């Protein structure tokens, strides 16, 4: 069973976990009207650092802008709330979850409800399983597609989007796979239930473009930046499903999943069926940010 931390930040105050409640008639609960973030804090060789904290909280405001949801704080205030909730729980490394939601204040779809904001943190460990970073997972292509453009904006990280993610993830687990991969409404490759995708062909990284109904992931951006800095080519392009079976290497990435190799898709081995050298190199550079072997030239460790 899940163990919970002691404290949470809610509407400007640090409260006991059990006191941070919401009314059952809150708008966000009924209509999916929330926007949120997932952020990791790492114990680094320079002490605890929150990875790309400001970029995550800026994306929270971007998601809220799309839905015309005013957030009664600044990015700096939410950055501070993230630090405060970790400190309150005496945590160095952990997963942070800022969320803004339309609270109680009206029942119509367009009701101008007040926005409430919370920041929780908890100990997450490896999201897709204890040793998957090393061994990789077996994935499947989902029978569920991602939402079409001009229906639900994939560029917002909003609560309602995760109905799609739940269908994809639950189907995959039910069938015995580590994670599900969704196609866009075009039939082209989109992303995992909660992760972006990279394929490796002849030493270069290929990843679907944001037009493929995916979240413009901060880990995705980190990988693109790190790869280019060491001369690995990165191509954002439309990718048909069958290239999942034909690529040399394949991995998923996200704040929760970090960099998780995929060793098979739909029962077909990816490459040799083991994480390959480019995946290993990207993992080494990514985790190197936290153990000090990769210099933090972008000020990502906050
Ligand atoms: N896609 C989806 C649907 C996600 O939920 C996430 C996790 N936030 C990602 C991609 C990866 O994004 P990030 O690297 O910013 O965590």
C-alpha cells in the first residue's frame, strides 16, 4: 500500500497531508479541469537539486493559459512552494506534483471557478519498475489512439488528457506489457502513456514531432540538447508504426520514466533485444547530470 508524506503545500500554506482536501463538487473533479506537472528532485554531488524546476512550472502556466485558468501565484512562488514542500517533508530526492484546478464555484462548463493550487511530493523510485532502466521493458502498441489535433490539446498537461493515458497504460499492463505506445489519429507514432519516444537508426535519434498529439516533454528536450552537444544527430519526423520493429534501438523518456530502454514491441525484439550503445550513452549523459559526470551547462539543476 502507498505510504504518504506528512506535509503538502495547498493554496499558500503547508498543511498536514490529511488536511489538504477538496470538495466533491469541485469543477476539476467532474470535468478534468486541472493542469499539473511532474518534477524530480535528485540528490546530486552538489546536494539536492530540482531538475528544470522553472521550465516545469512555466509549462504549468502554459497549460493553464490554454484553458484560461488563472493561477493566483507567480512561477517564482510555485518554485518556492516546491522547495518548501520538500523541506517540510525533509526530502532531498523525490517527485514533485504541482497541480492547479478549478475548485468549487460553479457547475457549468464555462463557470469561472476559483483556481486552487497544491504542490505535493513523494518518493517515487523507478516509475516503470526497479531494474527497467538497466534491462528495458517489453512494450505494445495500444488499441487506443491519441486524441486528434483540434480536439483536446496534447500540448497542455491537463488532468483530462490522462483518461487517454489510463486507457493505454491499463490495457498494456492487463496484457502483460511494461508500457503501451499510442499512435496519433493519423496512424503515425505518437508517444507512450506518459512518456515520449526515441528510435535509433544508424546512430541517429529519431522522434515524432509535436504535431503527433504528444506532450512536448522536458526530458525529450533534455535528450535532444544533450545528444546534439556530443554530435549525435536528432531528427524530428513522422514515423510509421512498423519502424518500431525495424529500428536499432528504442527508448522512452519522461520525468517519471527517466530513460527506459524498450527491448521488444508487440513481441518483436528491438535490435538485439538488449539496450544498445546509443541508449546507454544517452542514459550516461542524463544520469551524469546528477552524479557530476555531465556538466550542467544549461543551469538545469535548480
Ligand atoms: N508524454 C506524456 C503524456 C506525459 O505525461 C509525460 C510526463 N509528463 C511525458 C510525455 C514526458 O514529459 P516530461 O519529460 O516533461 O516529464
